[in-house]
C-alpha cells in the first residue's frame, strides 16, 4: 500500500490522455492517488491508464467530451462507482491544436466557431466538471479542485483571443469554489502555467526569445508543473484556497522592457540600476 501524500485519494484529471495532463496523472499516481484518466481521445487515455496500471497504480480511462454535460455526468458517476469517492479534480482539458491556433486569432480575423470551441472546452468544461464533482466531494467533506490557467489569461497578445478569454475566466472559478464551498471542506485553486513543453517543437530562435524573458535559467518542464498540481491536491496546501499560483519561471513577473534593459546594462558594464 502506498504511503504517499495522496494515498487513498481519487483524482480526476481531464485532458490527461497525453502531454502535461498525462504527466500530472503519473505524478499524482506516484504519490498514491488512484487516477481517472479522462480525455476525449480514448486511445490516449487508455494508453496512459495502462502505463499506470503496469506500474502498480490504480487507474481508469474514460472517454469524455468535457463540453457535454451528459458526458461529464456519466464520467463522474463512473469514477464514483469504480473508486467510491472523488477527492481531487484537476481541470486540465483545453483545446489548442494547430487548427484552433490558426482560427483563434485577433478580433477582426477571429473565427467565431473557434471562439465558441475555446469557451466550450476550456471554460464550460471546467464548470461542468466542477458542478458534478462537488456533490461527491461533499459526501466526504473534503476536496481539492484545481484549474489549469495561463499567463495569456492575464496578458494581451496578438492572437488566441478565445483561448486567452477562457483562461482569464478560469482564474475566477477557484475564488467561487472557495467562497461557496470552503466552509464545507472544498478548496479551489488555479495554476497559471508558463511554457513547459514536453518537447521543444518550437523553432530554436523563438525558444531563445522566450528563454530570455524567463527569470530562470531554462524553460519549465511538465514535471515541474505536475509537482505544483500535486502540492495543491495534497494537505500540504490545506491553507491555500481561492487563489492562482503562478508557475511560469518568472515570465509574467517583470516589465516588458526587462530584456532590453538587461542588454543595455551589460553593454555599460553594469548589472543593475
């Protein structure tokens, strides 16, 4: 029997059939949690669940379109039937594939179907999962709900209008969870995730620009983000609720002029103001 900090707990992780969600599933399982691997891509969810089972963890793959209330209702019922309880919900599912990126652009060129998809999956999906998980958590008087948000929800950019708006909304949801259900033992928090690619698919010159704007030596890794999710899922964060924890290597912590000022000071032989 696991003696990890999440031993005996059951976690639903949406969008965990690959990428960052799959890494969160692996890390939470390593701490002892039973994992519901939830994804619209059942093949991916099954592969992740099977890998967890092969390592001796408890896992269940469920195909779910989080934008569908019927799908979400059925998913939550299946998790409860299999594991008997739900302690952790990580609302990680989001749509940001290549096609979506091409259509979710600036206001003038924004494809409204892409806008609708961003809101439906990223924001509505998190609301639906939270809505149907909370009653199960209330049965045990305890639960941790985590929302995956982004710096794009706080900072303007040239495109991804729908994605950014959905991520901004996700920063309000943990405050609502904490305000409405905190006295009944349920915590709500968000993780503002910075660039933590599972593999560097971006061109190296672009990565160099992004790296220069971080306050850490390197870009993040999926494991570093998953460790933050595990912290928020566990009793280690029992006094943390209704807030957004920023895990972005300091990317959003400084003024836009920092990189240029750093280069200027280097030319002047100075290291600070």
